[in-house]
C-alpha cells in the first residue's frame, strides 16, 4: 500500500469528524468525542506526513475548513462581538465610544446579534486592524459568514507563510501538516471564528520578511499584528536584539510605533476609550490557568499574583534576549511561556503557539494543544444550570498531561547534557 494512503485516510476520518460538529449544537460531550477522534487521526497523520504531497495537505486542509465555515459557533460567542463592532462602524459610530448596552446604540441593536454578545456592558477590547476586519467582514455579509471568510483566508495564508519559513530553514515543507491539519486551528478559526488567525498571519509575515532582510516591512507587519491582538508586542524586543540599536537601524525600529499610531488615528477621537475594556480584562479575568491559580492559593491576592506573573514573563523575555536565543526559537518559547503563565487561557489562545510547533515538534506541547479543549467542559453546567465554575479535574488532565510528557522529555535532554559533560571531563575514564 502506498505510504501516503494512511495519512489521507486519517484526513478522511478528520473530515467526517469536523463535518459532524455543526449538527451538535451545544452538545459538548459529543464534541469531545469527535474532537478526540480527529486528534488521534491527526497524530497518526503527523507520523506519516513526509509521504504526503504538499498539494494534498493543502487541499485536505481546505476541505476541513469548508466543513465548518458555514456552521454557527457553539463553543464561543466572541464572533457576535465582532459582528456588532462591524455593524456599529457601518452605522457611523466609533466602536470604542460606547458599550453595546449603552442607550446611545439602541438604534443599532437587533434581536439576533445583540442578545448573543458577551459582556454587553463593556466596550470593545479589540485593536484597530481587528476593527477594520470586522467592518470589511460585515460589509461582505451582515452576519458571521463574512468575518469567518476573512479569518479562514488569513488562516490559509498563515499556512503558506509557514511553508515559506520551512523552506527558508531547509526543513521538509510537509511539516506544515502540523498547522494545517491541527484540529484546534480548524475548530477555533473556521468553526468559532476567532480573530487570532489575522494576528498570526501578520506575525509570521514579520518573521519571514525579517529573515529575508526586509526589516522595515517586517517591523511594519509586526506593528500590524499588534493592531489585531496586543500579545505580539512582546516579540518586539527580540527583533530589536537581532537588529541592534545602532542609529542606522532606528528608522526600521520606529516602524512598529508608527504603524500602531497610524492604526489608531481613525479612532483617536474616542480619546482614552480606544483601549476599551483592556484594563478590566487585565485586572479581573482569569480562566483555566495553572500557575496563576497556584499563586492565588499561595499569596491570597489576585493583584499580587498578576504582578508575580508579569515579573516571571518579563524574566523569560530578558533571559532569551541575554542568551541570544535565535529569533524563531525566542518566538516559540515566548508563546509557550504565555500559555503557561497567562491568568486567562481560553483554547483559542493556544492557537498562537501552534505555528511554532511546526518547527519545534515537541510532543508534550502538541499533546497540550489538543487537551486544552477540555476547558470547554465548563459549558456543560453553564448551559444546564447557568453556573460558570471550572472543574478541577480539567486542569489536572491538561497540565498534568503536559507534565507527564514534558518531564521525561526534559530528563532525556538533561541526561544527554550530563553525558556530554562527562565525556568532556572524561569522567568514565578507568582509574
């Protein structure tokens, strides 16, 4: 039997799983079963991916996305905020000025979209390029489809950029299957319609252009990524470290703040409100976090715990800069640190890590990126009893799975290092 038959059969299994998901509605346990089947098939496909033609990988990934593109999101309602922000802009209103529940926006409301917005009492949190995407998406379709189409297109372009990066580093392009076929990517972008794909495509473009020596365009793209989600701003110090602070480089380094300022310019008349509910999110929200929850137990104060988390994350960034870790590995380790340290870890936040797993194929993180969907378990009792309360076993499985796979992996690495040290000092030399 041809070796590429096995992964393509796994692709068929995954397609069947994805195609069955829209019919579930909010039936979370059955979603877990289908996602689990898709995950097992995905892992088998990774093992055989080198035998699959790149064209087949891409075409099958398109089929995955089409199977969920026209579905109604059942696991997240974020996309309704996207549609709302787009509608408000088409009505000529700055989306940063008023929360959806404000009386000034009564004339914009409808029964379908407004009733599904989460936290309507809070103004939007999404930066300007995200807002522009919502405006364009709402112009394509006054519902969720237009925005989902944009996000899926960005997702596919991100995959193409990963192929370009793989070729740049002389790695097998078929490894892009790790991204293109990842069940979490398909569910969170094509299914739930999260904005992450737009930020990821800008970040990957920044990395690729930087490696190709197009510094100004690369840093402009990084500024664009920040205008989708604020998280990519943490990558700027790595670009600065590798570019250097020489006066001749300042024009390139200034591209990031210039692009950010230009992005906010059309919305600037909203004043300080352009940062929306970012402060509320940063100070009060938490979900599905391991380290943050442990710190809460130890110090008993959420703000102190957030301060410690911030210092830990800053320490990671400074350490990577000090050690002159290669740029792509810096990006990978920073995304991994974010996943471990953030007080709020929704499944779609892990999407930021997955592109880097294509290059650093560490099994513990691949497993975690699949297990993280278990955090949707919270929806079961929320739908039945209206109670938003996390089940402790979910985090034990998620982070315990990461530890059970990660500790042996690190021990093997550590043993390898000890062996090399022993050889260097000739420790095993007979006396």
